[in-house]
C-alpha cells in the first residue's frame, strides 16, 4: 500500500502545515482524488504514452509477435468503452492503442456536417477529439478507482489487503493515440501549429501523409496527388520541432506514403544534379523526348538524361507518373522518410496481401534494417472476397481442382461452408500475426470499425424496436446482453459519474451531502 499511503501522508503534511483553517480537508480523500487524476495535462499524457510506444517498438524489433493494435474511435465514449472492454476481457491494456482517423473526423466531427476525407474539416477538430478521448479515458480511471475505494471502505478487515493491492497495481486506461494529421492542412508552418495543438492535447504519435494538402484524397480513392520529397520532409521536420519544443523528445512520427495508388504530382521537383532526390522523383514521370523547335505555347519541358523531355500533363496542370512505378516510388518515399526523421511507415495498399507488403518492406530494409510499418486493416477492403480469391489463386497454382468455384462470385453465401472459405477465414484470422512476422508490421489498426459497428447496431435496434418486437427488441438484443456480458455502461448513471459525484459531495459537505445514489437507485437492479 506504499503509493497510496505515501499520497495520504503527503496530503496530511500539507494540510497540517496550513493549520486549523484546513481541518475539514481529509488527507485520504485528497490522496484518492490525486490517484483518480494521475494525468494533469495533455503533455503529461504525451510523455507517458511516447515512452510506452518507444518500448513497444523496441520489443517488436526483438520479437515480431509483440506487435501492437488499435481501433479507430470517433467519440470519447467509444474510446473509453473500448479500453474498459480490453481490460475486462484481456486483463491488460499493453500493446493496445487508440487510432484517430481523419476520415472519421471529417465524416462525423465537423461543424459542416458529414464531409469526404479531403481535409475540409476544421483544423481544431482533430485536437479537440484527442482531448475528448483522453477526458473519457481519465474518467474511466477515476470511475474504476472510485469503485475500488468504495470496496475498501465497505470490506471486512480480512479482505482489505487484496483490495489495497488492486489499488497499488491499478493499470490506467490511458494508452497511446496514433493521430492522423492528414497532409498537414497547409504549408509546413500550418503543419507545425496543428501538430503542437495535437501534442498539447495528448498525442504522442502523429501520422503525416505525402499528398498535396489542398487536393488531399482518401487513401482508398482515385485522384491522389503526391508532393516532391523535399516538401514532405519539411513537414516531417515541422512535426519533430513541435514535439521537441513541447518537451516530448521521444514523440513518434508515422510517414504515410500514398504513392502506390497515386498516379499524379502537382510539381516537377527541383533538381541540381543527376541522381539527386529531385532527379529521382522526376525519373518516374511519364515523359516524351521533344525537339525545342517544335514546342507549343505553354509546354513545360526539362532536361533528363541529357535529353529535352516534355512530361505528360493533364488539363488541370497535374503531371502523370508512368504506369507501374507505384511500388518503386513507394519504397523510395519510405527510405527517404526514415532517413530524414520519421520513425514508422504507413503504406496504403489496394488489398491486404502479406507477400505484396512484405516485398516492399524487404526492399526498404535493405537500406533501413529496422524499418517498421503501421498498417491499415481497412474496412475499404472486401476482406472476405480478397482472401477467398487469394486461396483460389493458390489452389489453382498448386494444380488443385477449382472448378466448383466461380472466382468473381466468391463473396456469395453459397461458398461459406466450403474448404476454400474455411481456409480463407483462417488466413484472415492470422493476418495480423502473419504480416507482423513476414511484412514488418509493428502496428495493426482498423480506421473506421466503430463507424460501422454504430451503424450496424443502430440498424438492428431500429428494425426490432420499431417493428413487431417492440420493447423486446431493446431488452433481448441490448439490455439483456449488456447485463449478462458485464458491459460497464449498463449502469449508465455510474458510467456518467454519479458515484464519483456522490463521493465528492461527501468529501466537500460531509453528512450534509445530498447524494444521487443509494439503495433505491434503479441502477441497483443491475
């Protein structure tokens, strides 16, 4: 009980030093409130979680089975319930993070209403969601500790030691957040200012992508436009300066490249000599050799390999990359980012294929041996169809009979019980472990899972409650399951803080406190 007792002793010493004016202040109550509010600021959180993330990265380098995971959360309550569930089912929050998706901020948190993932939402909304998530996680700490304090007060003497041990070994719900800053919402100064906001709110890890900020597209849509390396590296520098200014010396930067699916660039890179970074970027452009005498009005030309060339240019002024160069550009982007201050990589692929991802990572690791990925287990992938087709292709390559299967129609429920479908589901189940081992993926996340679960559960409730099931639609499919599964928020008054409020009233007002809880509270039915 050392930590708890030390807090009480420290509070008692302070109270005694103030004399009789503070006689009404109970040192144990002060100690409890301090333990329930371990993190005073967002910077406290960023320092604590950055250390955790760095340790996890080191552990992964030693053992790839120690990969980390997260789910995207668009509201503090969703993040809170996720972490409460993890502690309940898995007994520890270790290696489990939160992901903050720019897509979900745009779709669900903008004052404009639902927006596409094109960086049109307010810059401040990302930091606001980080603050909200950590407010709810800190409240989860206070709620659980408050329950332990009540247990301690009501326990027999013989049971107190076990409860005290739980208080001493309490594991916080506060975990790292990987926070999406999109393409930086402007130039490098705008990126720096926004990164500072996010770090001050608690972010220890910021994910930055190499698209053009003002024409940013979702990673799983066409029309992506990348920037020359020098511009992306300037923004990586801006984020690092923000971390260092605020004292988060081990803050983590994730460099996301969209080059695999991006066929366009806004600018021809500046190059001073053959083989420099600008020249390498330009070498991927689709060009044709031209005669200076035959140039037309407005043509853009430059010298490449000793020849005058004209890049393919669209009516909107954008330049085209050569088809089939995506993987090579992606590898160069990743190596360059790691060599210039990024800590982790994000490669946005068109499908979840371990060998494809691993092939690129192997190329990167020839230059940067400890390269590690953050990977989007995206809901934009049709996981069922993708993996059934992968199994189909493997069976066909092995000479097995696949005549019973129609490859384009493998999503059909008709195939659910087949050997092919069973094998595909097993590959989906082990995808994270397999790709952590074979493709350098340190962190697995799903960007939009709680967007989809909210829609699915609401659809099911609406169908039943407004249909012929009436109240049974709620009771059988929601409340009964909550009670039997021990879902914390079934006691929604407690979840919203009523018991904590009652404890505070007792601290502040003593016997005069008017409390909301009590033996007649309807929540005691649960």
